[in-house]
C-alpha cells in the first residue's frame, strides 16, 4: 500500500481518450498492489480533457489523503486545466527525477502524464515514485509553496 507520512493515499485517476490506455495500465498495477483508487473516467470514448481534469481535482481537494493522476495525449491540456483550480499543484512529468522532485519540493498533489508521448512502463515508474515520495517539509520549500498559494489570492484581487 502506498503511504505518505503514514496516511493511506487514495489515488483519483482520470484520462481523456488520448490517455485512456495508460490509465487502464496504471489501474492494473493499483489493483494488483491493493492501492486504493477511484476512476472518474473516461471509458475510452472522446471527452474534453478540461472536464476530466476538473473531475479529478475536485475529488483531490476533498481530502489531504487524496492525490490525483490525470492522463491526456500529451499531459499538457490536463496540467493547464488542473492548475487553474485553487489548491491544485499539478506537475506534468515525463522523467523520473522530475516526478520525485515535484513531490519533494513542490508538494504537488496531481501528476499529469502524456499517454501518447511516453510508454506505459515509463508512466508506471513515474506514478510509483511520485506516490512513494513525501514532501520534504523543508522550511524553504514550505515558504515557496506558500507563495504559490498566495498567487491564487493575488490573481483574484487583480481580476476583481
Ligand atoms: C486530444 O486529442 C488531445 O488534444 C488531448 O489528449 C491532449 O493531448 C491535450 O492536451
């Protein structure tokens, strides 16, 4: 079972049609390894990636023990959409180092993957290291993540 700081993680997973095959591949690993997950779709038919990003992120925000994995063709569309939602820190990763560091430094709560840009086995390695890595909790990283949250507040003030 994947744990962060002793808490059981619920993985909220979703994809559009471009990420469907990768999503199903990751789910097989979660099933086999008894990792709790909830699939918000799609079922393989064409959907709009912002809708899937929203569905995953809304569930992620319901509990600090939730985290999200979203797959689209490139991972770019879902990462852009997810990062519009307050409280979401979505990281588009295609290499192991970034997937690890975005947990250690950014405390990312959503991992975005490109189903058409990387192989399924690479996607699985990214998901595994991302799920297994805790936020470092270092003061400098806490301060930087806090500044990200402050940008959400600033943006609201400027657009009011
Ligand atoms: C869907 O064709 C494709 O645009 C989508 O999966 C994604 O790559 C968008 O960023």
